[in-house]
């Protein structure tokens, strides 16, 4: 049985000025907090970050990285996700990812997820 992890990657703040979709998704952002990517994975978060930053293809030849993380990703932010225990199902992990992303937006971070 797989375990799923929710993780957070800090993004370079250029993403806010350079990516219109990111900016439109974060009208609450005031420029003080960081820009973040929240994801979920069945891998170790560090391994998943390496996949995002490199070019890892699925068995079907699909790039497994997020374009936003590939271009703007910097490092993991465990202090923002280490309180979330590993989850037993993909559905639970997706729900936890969304919940954390929306909590961080309420704290004025600019967040991309999903």
C-alpha cells in the first residue's frame, strides 16, 4: 500500500510578475510572504522536488514536472508541511493538498497547487 505525502516548494518571486495565471490565482498576495507550490506525491518530497527540477518522463513519455516548479522552484519548505502525516489514499492526499494550499493563501502566501 502506498503512502502519500503533501509537500511545499518555495518559488522565486519572479513567478508573480512573470506568470499571469499565477498572479490571477493569488489576488490576496501583498508581496511580503513567499510564493509557494503545494503538491502531493507517493514519493519522498525531496525525490519529488528532484523530479520537478529535472526532466523525468513517465512510462508513457509525459513530463512529470510542474512547469512552474521547473522554472521557479527553489527548495522544499518542510516547516510548512511536516505537521501533515503521510496519507493512505490519493484522494485523502489531494484533499490535504488543497486544504493546505488554501490555508497558506489565507496567510497571504501566493500559492499554486493542483
